[in-house]
C-alpha cells in the first residue's frame, strides 16, 4: 500500500510562522499535522532527539541537579536567599539604631 505524503506549508503560532509540514505517517495512514523542525523533514515528536530521562533513577538524578532559572541550582538559590535574609536583618538593625538612613531595600522580609 502506497501512502501519500503531502509536502505542504503549514502555519504555526497563530499564523505568524510558515514552515514545512511533518512527513511522518501514523499507523492509520494519516500524516502528522505539526510543523517540521528547521532543515528537517519531521517534527520534534517524530524525531530521534532525546526526550529526557525515562527511568526512575534517571529522573531522580535529574531532579537532584535541577536548575531553577538559568544556570542556578537549587542549592545556590537557597544559599543566596539566606544571604539576602541576613542582609535584610542587618539593614533593619542599622535603620533601627539610626546608623542608616534612606529607603529600605524592597523585597520579602525575613521570617
């Protein structure tokens, strides 16, 4: 049985981006409707690119070293938050004793 593949253009992101249509054919003979990746014939879902850890051990290992934002790890973020709390306490103490004047640093107050 011969399956027809349409090499047509499809639009994504509300019609703002035009790209080639994915060339993958499902088991029922229908072509995938997603847009193909740049310089590729298939979409990300049909590509052979890695899609993350699959085993429970791999997921735990990934969660332990997970970055929150950018390249900052959970440990670095908690250490920075503790440092900022200490700085806020020192600033409050300086304002209370009259050593410091002016506006205080905005942000959450330490508990």
